[in-house]
């Protein structure tokens, strides 16, 4: 399962959605679905229910150069990130903890360092140029061409 989160009205916060849209137009393994979890946190919990593994696509700020692609576990994101796209009133980490309580999947976050989280509907150019790289990384992990454990620490 690959799920994008973010707010399409907040410029670079929508980068996960842009990555998901690119993935929808590409060849993925038959058992991999791509969804966008819009603005309600429970959309995400429902989307990943029943999956063994889930990749969440989001804007993730670690204080690096805008456009840098990150791959993190939820625990790493909670410990290190200054910002992670959210869904409604609940943080992504809280939602993933809720999903885990319900027997949810292993999760990796693929994020792009935002330049600006401000009102607007276009990605900053330095962020937009990284959408393809993040999409390819998601494809490679989903297809098993990149070992999940390299990123999950297992």
C-alpha cells in the first residue's frame, strides 16, 4: 500500500500527493495500490488496514536542502522531523500508532524536504524536481528492488 498525505492548498505540503499522482501513471506490482488520504486522518487508517506494509508519501522537514528525499520509519520521523504533513487534527504519528493498535502494517515514510509550507497550489521548483526521484524510490521499495529492511532498520 502506498498512501499520500498532505494539503494541496499549502504549496509544498502537497508533495506527497504529487508523488502519488506520478506513481498512478507507472507500472507497479499487481498487489500494490496507490491512494491519497486527503484531509481526514481516518482515511489513512482505513487505507492501510489489511496491508502488510505501507509507504506513506509526505512533506518531511529535517532542516536539509529543499528537495532532499528522505526515507524514515515513523519513530525516526517523530524523533528527528521538524515538520511532517498531517491529516486534519491528528498528527501522522498518532494516526500510525492508532493503526498499529489495530494490527496495522509496517510503515516507511518517503518524504521530500519542503521549501515553503504556505498558501499556494504549486510546488516550489526545488521540491518539484524531486518528485520523480521519490516516486522511483517508492516503486523500487514496493517492487522489492530496494530492501525494505535497509530503511526500516530490520
